[in-house]
C-alpha cells in the first residue's frame, strides 16, 4: 500500500509518496494553497491519483511537551482532511524534519516536499520495526 506524507505549512504544503510496498518514499510535489478546504480537496485528489491508501500528516509537537498554536491548527486541519479523504488520515511527529530537509535536499528540490519525505520515512520505519498496521 502506498502512503502519502503531508507537511502542512501556512503558505506551502509539501507532499511525499511511498513506494507500493510502504518501504521507502520520495518527495512528490508542493501545494500552494492557503484555503484549508481547498487544500484538503487538493491532498485528497493527489491521494486518489497516486493510489495512496493512508495519508500521514506531520504533527508539529514542541520539544517542551506543551501544546502550541501550530499544533492545534494542524490537528484541526487533520480533522477536516479526514472528512474529505475517504481513507485513513494519521499523524506523525514532524520534529526536526524541516532542519533535516535543509541539510539533505538534492539540488533544486523543494524543502517542503523533502520535509514531508523525512516525516513519512519515519512513519514507514516505525511500521516496519513494530509490525504495526497503522501508527498515530
């Protein structure tokens, strides 16, 4: 099963796609949509086009363990996306993915989709190590 990774941003949202076996992933594309309803529709369309069975959204959890406005906003978006997607939508900790993306992206590759790939790969690795069907 393919997985679609989503790194939600205020201006740009990066997407990554796993291979058909859910082992590895690659950066896919950047969506430039600020309207959350339209963004949910666009992500759903990409998931359908790419035959992704699960959408994995990066959750920006602060290192302090407290909640912040960005986390609350992404959680609200995940709820909205779940009503549009017609497939499971799960969250995965995205701490440090933007920093990793800045240091590891191939020349010319957009940072947002590389960050989405880092968070998706973390999720896929977790599934592989734990034998879990879905993680949240």
